[in-house]
C-alpha cells in the first residue's frame, strides 16, 4: 500500500482530484469502522497525497453521519502528517463575500453527541486545543491564495453547527452577535481528531453564501450555493496544487507533539487491546 505525507479532505463539490497522478484507490480498515469512502492515493505535483471525499464520492453522508474517527485514523494509518481540509461555508460577515476564501484560526462547536475523541474507552487524554489550527499550514495556504488571485481572509472563527438544515434567521443573528466569521457543519470534529492524532490541520473555507442573516439577499437555497460552489471548487483545486511543494518539508509547528504529557491514564492501567487498537496514535508514548 502506498503511503502519503499530505491528506486532502474534500467537502461539498470536491469529490475527486483530476490532477492526481499514479492513482490507486485503497479501502482502509480502522478500529472505528469504515471511513467515508475509499482513499485515493497518488501524487499531486510530485507529492504523495491521500484524498478522501468527506461525504462520500456520491455525497451520501450527512454531516453528523460521517465517521470522523475512521477518516482521521485512516489518514494516520496511511502516514499522513498534514491535512488540508476543504469545506463549503456560509459567511457571517459582510466583508466575506461569496467566492472568498477564509482560513480560520478558531472554532466554536455547537454539535451534539458526535464522536470527537479517540480516547474514550480504557484511556483518557486531554490535548491542548487553544490554538486548533496549524499556524504553519495556515500561512502557506493564505499566501498561496493571494498569489493565485484569490481573496483570502486570514484568521477568524468557524462555527460548527449540527445541520443538515441551514440556520433560522434568529439563529443566524445570534451567531453573528458572537462575532464568528463563517458557519459550517463538519470541520471542528475533524480538527479535534487531527490534533489527537498529532496531524497538522488547516481548513480552507469556501464562502458560498451569506447564510440567511443578510436581508438584502435571497434566502439560501441549494441551487444558489451550488453555483458559487462550482467556481470555489475549481479555485480550490488550483490552490491545492500550488501549496503542495511548500507543505512537504520539515515541520516547524508543535502539532506532532500534541499527545506529549496529554495521556493521563498510566500505561499499566490501559488494557492491552486498547493499546493495540490505538498503536498508530499512542505507540510513541505507551508501551
């Protein structure tokens, strides 16, 4: 099986990467069940990449029906060290127009009951999540977006709601009062698990609409979103190709040391089957 250094998670509209070379489709087994789809391994601009369609290649999975743990564990199993996550979002600020790119540096989690940790049976770990996005990846993505002619907003808060329905106007106004930048349904869960897996993570948030707070705009419909989404996806593919050479080098961030001192369960108290199950994640810390 091929190994990959860079993982790409494609959101709504991004179900394949035509520019991938030497392509191999691989079904990855995980102790958390099946990922969203087969991983597509290949080389993008010469860099080994693992691509995964978050909702499945036919968009058959709801945001809350995605097996996030299997997706991130599968990335880890394939050798992925950095994840570039592409996501369609609604804008919560006037200056973030449809078609703009946001590279958020914070998240606010409004989801309910999702499995967002690997360490919930026989082992407890508390990783730091104050700075949930890799600053190194954020800088690379933001700069490249500008270089290829896109409008990028550096930083900001991604509010993650449950979905699949869009917000009511009342909800949207409350969310805006919190000062968040964009709203989506998936990325905070990925970010939490990527941190626990010691994988660098960045969100490439593609603004498709103004949610429903913008009274001068029509109410959000799937048709409206898909029109903007198509253009966004084409741009994101160009962006991903552009950043490849810059994201394969040595890390300067601390994402790959997130578990250091985070596992609070003594090694002797962790069941042997749990150690084996989580070996790709905890093998460097627990014997």
